[in-house]
C-alpha cells in the first residue's frame, strides 16, 4: 500500500470511527432522554394525589366542632381541620340533594345543569343525568384514576344514562334512590347493577343491618385493595345525618341519651305494613341526631386510620363537606344545635344557612396545616380543581374555576365574578353573590320580576337587614346578572316559563 493510499484509508477509518462514536452518542442521548422522560412521567404520576371526597347529607355549617358546635362531639373532623385547610366561604350547588350533587359532578352551577330539582322516576330513583362523557368521574377515569362511589346516588336508576357506571364510576355500592335512603334499615341496596336484598331487615320489619355501616365497610375494603388501584377517586356521599333520625343503640347513642331535653317524634315505624318512605319514630331526637353526626365523624376517623395503615396518608387529598344546609324533618331541631351557625336559613333556603357548608381540605405536606381560606368557591369548582391535580385540562364549557392555588399556596388564584344559585321548590328561588353583596329572590314561579332582597354579608352575615331600597343601582345590576346566569330548563322550568 502506498503512503497516499494509507493516508486515505486512515482518514476513512477515522471518519468511520468518529461517525460510529457520534451515532453511539446520539443513541445514548436518546436512551437517556427516554429514561429521563419515563422517570419524569413516573414522578408526575406518583405526585398525583388519591382523592377521597366525603360528602355529608344535610349537615349544617355549625354542626361541626371546628365551626363552633359545642353539643356534638366531632373529634376527627376537628383533627382534619387542624391538620388541613378550612374554607370559610365555600358553597353547595344549591340547597337540596340531587341538583347540588349534579353541580358537583358537572362543573356547572344550578342555572346551567340538567338536573335542577328532586324528581322521582319509576321504577326507582330520580331523573337521570345525561351521559355526556364529561362528568367529574369520567374525566378522572380518562386521567387514569380508579373511581368508586359508595353511599347515596339519586341521579339515575340502574341502566339509565344517569347510573353510576354511565357517569364514570368503576364501582358503586349503596342506595340508588335518595327517597329510599330515608330508611336507615332498607330492604335492599345496590352493588353496581345487582340488587342486594337485605334479608335480615325483611320488608322493613326488622332493624338489623344498618345501611351506613355496610357502606362504610365497603369504603374500608376499597382502601384495603388500594395498592392495586392507584391513583383513585373515592366518592363517599354518605346519608348521615339526613332524616330519619335512626342510629344503632350503641355506646355513641347511649352517651347522648339524657343529655338534652327531648320531645319525642312520632313517625312511620318499621314493622308489618311499613313502607320504604317516611321517617321512624324517635323517643330521643336530639340524642339521635347528635349520635348520627358523631357516627359520621367516626367513619372519617376510620378512613384516616386506614390510610395511615396502608401508607397512603401522605399522597391522599381528603375533601370533607356537605351537600346543603341542615334539615328540619323527622324530629330534627337545627335551632337547638345552632346547625346553621350564625347564618340564616336551613335546607331549601338560598340564604347562607341553606348553602354555605363546612369545608375542609387535607393533604399532608402540600396543604399547610391549621390554615383558613376566605376564597369564595362552590361545588362546580371541584371538577376543574381535580383535573388540574390529575394533570389534564377540564372541559371548557363549565362554570367552575380551579382552586388549586388556594389549596397549595402556589400560583395566582382566579376568582369568580359572581356565584349563582337557583331552586325549583317552595315557589322558586334565586340567589347571587358578588363580593360582599348577596341577593335573594323568592316567589320566582310567579314572575321573573319578583322583588330582590339585598344583603351586605360583610356587615350583616346573618342576612337580617334587607338594604335593597338603599342600593337601587346594585339591585338593577343583580337583576341583569340573574337573567344572564339562568338558562331556561324544559325539565325544571320556573312557573312563569310554563306556557
């Protein structure tokens, strides 16, 4: 080989080696990039919290210790508040069950939701929600969450578009119908699409299987298998402390008997000829109600203990709140317990006592312990909040705003220009809050121009003094905002809209 040939060969060899090394380097960079991306994805996935949403039924703002309740023991709720964040200006969807829950699941306020009232349909349950593939649980399913709902449903019978499985829940156990949930010893519950007959209760003959205890056990069993179901969304719409005022005669109930003055309530009792509607008699209505709230508190304590046992307590967000204000049925006495706190009204009212709810968010290491927030939010905010935590965008055509910045203390919190509610019972009602101002309108069924009451919540949080006559400009603006917020419903029209 000549020297020239050798040099050419050598140059070619060097180019080959350099090319090989460059190609190898690129491949290594790609591998490293894939590993890093996978690692980032795993970190992001691991950072997404499990979510437990505990929704009490007809629990008032003032029924819990952290909001000043002195007659009823709620140690675990108080612990949750001490270790988490209290939201002091958070509102339900409206002031009765089904439409309030519809707001929660759809991210829309009650002037836009399909379900705006409690409307029973045969053979069992309530008017079904439409399956739009955009409910809260469906969105979380798409984000990779395992979803379960244990408790009271009330948004569509099994097999309809509103049944839990059609609304994004992989697993359901409890009452399908909210009206049947008036009985704490029912003749049946539902396990997904299977009707589970509670033979020990008979046909409302016996008081043996206490449904809330059965539902709680299902929730604990779910957590026992949570290592196979991460991340998860566990929705717990419990029926406590909704009427009827019935609780097992155990140590909790015994601890309250004789503690309060009592006026026995006479109702429709269990036994031959009993139906699935109505409320049973209660000799100790005050003690029974207190025991029901404390039993709900015990359920929360059991859930927290189970999270710790399973090593899930550090990456689980717990939300605790109620679907509307306190009830007055079945012997309940919210005035005795000051269940609405300083606020006016109860269930079915759009005054503060009917819609402002106890609210705690708990997430160790993320939510600063012992904090309080004055952020003004409502049930339609949960969908975008949970979707942000899950790492996916929320649907665009909703009314909710994410309050993740308020939860975490990071970023800028976006605020609502106003909050709006409507109720299609008791003559029709509307309410709207903008800053410190709150408007309430009654008798909407008669006319869309019904008078507007106006309150300054900063100066008058109990809504005692209607100052509408002093602020005609604000009243005029609120009338326009109510017209803007209310979209007529064929299913739940106000009286003046029916031709």
